[in-house]
């Protein structure tokens, strides 16, 4: 029986090549999209889940309340971790961690590197986190102050195929002994190349590890297995003010597995933070594309019922039971799904490398050892097959045989028009929501990238100023400026967001001292304004002629506004114990992404080592870069030159949006495409069904445009209805999404109307040809039967 | 074997009932060869379909081998089909995508006949109808008469007690039509009950009873040889 069904289905496929092709293409696209998105989602979702103790690991967050805001942060006072671990039995282990930064010079024999990312942590780090060790013992790897644990990538780079264990690498003049080689999976929010014991931070970073005032570390704790984190949180919530009454801060616990997707503040973790909203949006998109593809299948299959009914009727007349027919029809659609799945897998195999490069993630797909994935793909095949086949199967098998056998007349077949119309509405509803969604997406992204941010981001490279840049900045600067293609050079620390120090240690006349005021701090020099093309609203910027400017401050507009200073120029303020005058007010610029509002900023000059930002002329960038590199070899002979483009760093603020944008655009296109296929099928069915009516109307004198109107009217009204339904949904969703941004576009009605016009136009284009053909056909053809 | 008591059939359309069959009382015995005649719209086909359980009746009682069909559910009726009833249609209604062999096989598959037995039954039938050479052809490769031959063979393969034929020769030329009628006559002699619907007096004469329908009533019945 089974084989006879397969044979039959196969002949049917071959006999109706176009129909089969349309059906399969729709399913394939649906599957490819949803599988690709699922791979991405699974990857995002699995962040940090490889740690054995993941359920019991928490990161400590600090909520600082101040007059102007509540700031959430993951950096904790340096000594918080040890104090917690010593005083609470429920906390079984604790580690502080800082890292992910590069720039330190590491030497091995005669080789030197600066672009490896360092990290520091307490010895319990490898007890809490289960990064797989390739060699070395996790329990003892960080015990000795001179030990260092490196990643497999770094081991390969430094030592090649030689054993890494016990090798000595040099940080400045200190020796570090490799005690372990680990592998860090890509989906870990902790990313570094080498990790050394935290004690070293005293000498290399001048950190007071017992301080309650300073905090550069993240603190992770592991609680007793099965012990509720909320309990611990309650106990430790207000521990900071107990030790440091100056600081109005509350502690909270963030589960490890929430860090990647549910951290709502910019984490400064030096890895690409995720966003649960995009996981939800894309899950929904994947589901919708699949749904649209299934609906497409249903529509096409039922619209072909006129062809199938005779066969079904005969089968009933010669003894088929209804469930056997349902089984046969479902079997066929599962077979469709299976063929589609095989094609989808092949396509994914082909495009995965492009896809992964594009989204910047390494996704694994279907190795045969991966039974879980095989299982899911098989399950997906059956779900799609059965779901897509269900409606046609039940419809076709429900026909009374006798109605289907009367000389195979089409108009005797129940048309189930209502359900098919609903399906069309669902398809176009989805398409319309997608279109509106991506238009809004695109508008917001365009707005963020093209609105004047108040500074110039193009043609600026930055690097950390070592060597002569540190010892004799002015002559190094002069040497660079000799090149006419270099417009301006400035120091900045940090060069861009994040990294700014935030402090509430600021005083000004008239400050309400009961309320904390948090201000961001940036180190600049004279040419900062010129280099970044920022302007002043009042007063003047730092000037090299004025030696006293080292003591003065410049604030931004937001700071002046939030501090409530009426005539700021000349006012004396005290920042971190140093008193100086406000000499100017800088025009606000968007120091970070449009997600956040502009914060108050204080700028000061500084003579020490800093990032060097070089603004170049747009022409001959490569030569200019070569020139800068040549100078670097001269000024900093012991370090390789490494630089970044400022624009890349800034654009990275919108990494998530940009990536989602491309997803959204692609899938919108595909959803529309699949909907079109469905409409095509439906329309040909309708034309077939109404060919007699068309013939009669023509004989009675109907014109071609009149017929066209008559035939397309229904479809277009369904598409319009779908749009009307889609508008509120899309409005709600996009309004919600836009709340993510402090600076955002307003939703325009014309956007919705545009989506409507697009869908109607597409629908007209799809049905136009067939309807025209029917309207123009010779009526004798269709009436001959009667 | 078949007993119809006051069978009626109508289509209800809003407030108007359109009557197709009324007061049909009919008894058909095993071994009968019944021809149903009548003008277009007399209800011939509907009566045949009701007897064949392909269509529901609106009222009355129908006993098939003493079972009250009007009280049976769909499952039971399908079981009756499979066991006792073979159909032959005017338009042959072979399944286009299946070969002659497979068309003959399909009813047996639905009846869950074992493979070996199935093969010998099909082989017998091909032999008996002299279509062994055609077994791998598709219906559209056969002439109308040959297709109807296959359709009769398909109806017979489940070894039915009764064959219902709805204008079996309506689409055939006279020579082919005659062959099919001879075939049915032969089957009847071998013991199969046959009910056919026809327009054609000559074809009707192959039966031993002719029932004339008009406007949904049984007008008269003739007995033949």
C-alpha cells in the first residue's frame, strides 16, 4: 500500500511539474529561512550554557541611584566579591573578572604581540566556569601569581605545534608561566586570549583590590546548588552602603544565562552583546515565513481539488475508507515536505558559509553526529508536511463521491472559498506586517546613521599612544602633521563610547547635595574639537596658548542643563577634588548610540598617555595610513602597529540593528514571494472555476476591463482587508520596538499606506495575467461542454 | 438481496424541496439482471447511487442482505462496498496516474488482500478479460472500450455479489458497447447480480427485469425471459 502511494505521488509530481515546483519552492524557502533563523537563535540562546554550574552562577549588578538617573552597571567595588564570599555560606565560590582588552605587549622569545586580549580573575574562576582545558589543571591553574592560562588559538599562534605548558611569556619584564590551555566557545560572554591571577592587577593596573571606592571588576558568584538566587539577593542587596556610606547603591543578581540576552545596559564586556527582543522578533519571523509557506501549500493543494476529486471519488467508490484517503493525501504532503527538506538542507549547506560570515558567527549545521539536530529536522519535516497537508486532506476526502464523479464538472466541487480567502488574508496580513516592519526598521536605521550626531566619524583612525607618543607627544604630533593629508590630531580617552568614567564626585555652587549627580568624563586635548568637528555653544575650548587650561573644564549642554547652571562660564566647579573654571559649553553630541539619551559630560585636559586620534583627508587614505605606520616604527619600535577606524567602532553601536535589518529585509522579500505563489495558485483556480461564467458574461457583452474588474475585485478587497488588519498590529509592534531608542522616528501613516499600496500592486501583478487571459479567451471554448 | 421500502430523495433548497425519487418500493433478488430506464432527470442514476451507497436517501428503508443500510454508519457502509459491490461508470473513471495493473490492484489494496493472493487475482482477471498485454499501459493509452473493460475488471476483482453499472456503454461505439453488454450478461449467468442504468432499449433488453422510472416514481416494470 505504502509503495503504491509513493509511486502514485511520484507520478503525480512528474505529471504536474509546474505545480509541484511552485509548491516545493515555497516550502523550501520557508524551511531554509526558518532553519537559518533557528540556527542563529539557538546560538544566541545557548550563550554561556556550556558551563556545568550555569544554574547556580550569578553576576552581581550594581544599581546606582542618583538625582538624574538610575544607572545599572556590572562593575562592582573591588573588594565586594571577597567580602561576600567570606560572609555568606550560601555563596560557595566567587571570582572577580576583568578583561577582553588588548594592547598590552606580550613577548615570547623574539616575537612580540599586542593584539591579544588580556584578562584577570580570582583563582576560583575555573572552578565556577567550566571552560574546557586542553592541558593543565583547572583547580591549580591560577594559584601562582606568575601563572597564565591561554587559549588554544593563542597557544597555536605563540608556540605552533609545540607544547605550551610551562612555556614562559613576558609581560613587560615579568615572566608568566603557562599553566593551562583552554578553549573558549564562541558563544561565551567572557572572551579573552590570556588570563592571569588578579593579584597582578595591583602592579600592572595600580588597583587597590581591597577598595570599596574603586571598581573595575565584574563579580561572579556561585551559590549552593538548588539554593534560590532571590534569597541570596535579599541578603546582600544593601551591603554596599554598609561599607561605603557615600555610595547609594543596591546589589542585584543576574543569572549567568541571562547575561547575553537580557542585559539592558551597555555592558562594556568587549563582546557582541545580544538582545532578547531580536530573538523574539526573529523567532516570530521564522514562524511566520514557515506559516506562510504552509498556507501557500494548502492554498495550492485545495485549489487543485478540481483535478483530484475524480480520483478521490473513484477511490471511494472502489472501497477506500476516509482515513485511508486522508493518510494518502497527508503522505503526499509529507513527501513534498521531505523533498523540500532535502533541498533546503542542500541549500543551507551551500549558503551557510556566506551566511555565517555575514552575521559574524560560526554556526554549525548538521553534522551526522548531531542527532539532536537530525531529530529536529525530521520533526520539522513531519510537522510541516502534516500541517500543510491537513486542510487539503480533510477537504478532499470529505467530498461525497457521487458529486465528484458526475463527468468531472468543476462547479460541482465545493469551493471552500471562505477558508481559502481567510488563508489569503493571513498571508497578506503577514506580508504587510513584514513590509511595514522593515520600512520602520530601515527608517530608524537610516535616521540613526544619517542624522547629524554632532561629530565627525569619517576618516579617523585611532591607536594607543606608546613610545614617543607617551614621552614626547608634541614632537610626535608635529612629525605626523608634516603630512598634508593629515588634518588634525587629538588625544582622547576613551576615544569613543563605552569606556567613559562615570563619577558623582562633582561639586558646583548651588548643588543640591542630597541628590547624587552622575557625570561622564572624557580626557581630550586642544585639537579634540577640530578633529571630531564638534562645535561650542558658549565660551571657548581648551587652548594651547593658555597654560592654565590644564585646570579648567568644559561641559556639554546636557550637563549645564541638568546641573541647573544659569550662567556657567567662569563658574568654579570641583571635580574629583580638583577645582577649576568652566571655560566653555560644548554642543551636545551623541556620544553613544541612539538607544540612550545624551548624558552630562565633563571634559578635561591631561598630559599623560592616551589614545591618539588622527583625522585624515578622504583622499589617499592608504598612503596616509602607510605614513602613520612608518612613523610608528620610528616612534614605537618595540610594538607592532595596530589601529582601528573610528567609524567602525561607532557603527558597531548598531550592530544588532544592522544585522536584524538584513534579516528582516530578506525575509520580508521571501514572505512576499511565497504569498505571491499562493495567490497565483488561487487565482488560476478561481479563473478555472468561473470560466463558464466569464464565457456567458462575454457572450452577453461584458468588456475585458469590466471582466478584469469583476474578477480581481474580490482578491483585491481581501488584500486590502489584510492590510487594514495588519496596520494596528504593525503599529503596536513597531511602536514598542521604537521605545528601545531614546532618539527615534515617529510612525507615519504614509508608511502604512505605502505597505498597502505595495501589497495591492503585487497582488494585481500576480493575478493580472491570468485574469486577463481568462477575460480575453474565446467564450466558445468554455461553453462548449454544455 | 435488496429491498427498498418507500425510499425517497429530495434536495432541500431554502423552502423548496426538489423531489428526485418518491415512493420507491423495489426488491431485487440474487441473480437478477435489472435495467433501470427512463428519461433524463427521472432519477435513474440517483437510485443506482443510493443502492450503491454512494448517496444518502432522504427517507425510507433500505435493506441490503437483510441489513438495514439506512441505519448504518459510514464505516459499515464502506465495509459493504468493499465486500459486495462493484461499480462501473459511464466515464470509466480509471485513475489516470495508475497503470492497468495498478488500477486493478487498488481495490484489493483497500481490502488488505495479501501480496501473493493479490498477484494471482490480478493475473486471473487480466487473463479472463484478455488484457495481459496491456497491463503496464496507462488509461490514456487505451481505447474507450478497453478502458471500460478494465473498469469492469476492476469492479469484478473484489468478487462482488452485485455490479452496479451507470450507463456502462454510454461513451462507447455500438460494437464496443455490445461487447461490454455480452460481458455483463456472461457475468450474470455466472451468478453475479447486475443493476444497470441505461437509455437504450436494446441494452436494457439484456436484463431479465426492466424498471421504468419517470419523475422519481416507478412507472412500470417489465419482466423478460
